[in-house]
């Protein structure tokens, strides 16, 4: 009897492992699609290239601000942790943390708060559209 339970248990392990792997891949794919959308939205808003936003160097004040706002949106709207955002944007997690604090402080300025609210609304509408199309992001 014990041998048969052992064999059943061991035969289930690969299926459980595979299901966890597939779920992780699915979640990673959702994060990537969500981040790509935010990056594109911010690039259009700030009239900068995606290459500039993704560059390892600062690329000037306008691009740095756009990148900081994109990192903030990804963190706030999707709840992605700072380390993962750092990987997505080719930055250290402490840089992402600094960006999020900086953007939060900048929201005291009416024009910046309005801009971020508009971007958040756009992300929210995109999420609704994805859910209505049963893409489930």
C-alpha cells in the first residue's frame, strides 16, 4: 500500500511543478504586456522614443522624468515590486524606489498631478478593455 501511495505522489509532482511553472510564465507575460503598454503610453505622452526610455543612460531630463513616471505607474497600477520594475527598466531597485518617491512628491504640483491622473485613467481604461476582451491582465 505504501509503495502505491508513493508512486501516486511522485507521479503528481511533475504535474504540480509544471502547473506552477506555467502560472509563473503566464504572470510574467501579463507583467511584460502591462509594462510595455505603460512604456508606450509614456513615450507617446512625452514624445520620446522607446529606445530612449529603455536606455541604460539618463538620456536627458525629459526622458528621465518620463522613465520615473513610467516606473511609478507600473508600481502603483499593477503592484509590481521594485526589484522587478528595476529589471524591466534596466535600473536598480533603489533607483525605482527613488523614482516612485520623487513622482509622489511631484504630485503636489497641479500640472504633474493632472498629467499622472490622465495616464492612470488611460491605464485603467486599457485594463477594462483587456478584461472585456477576456484577455485578463
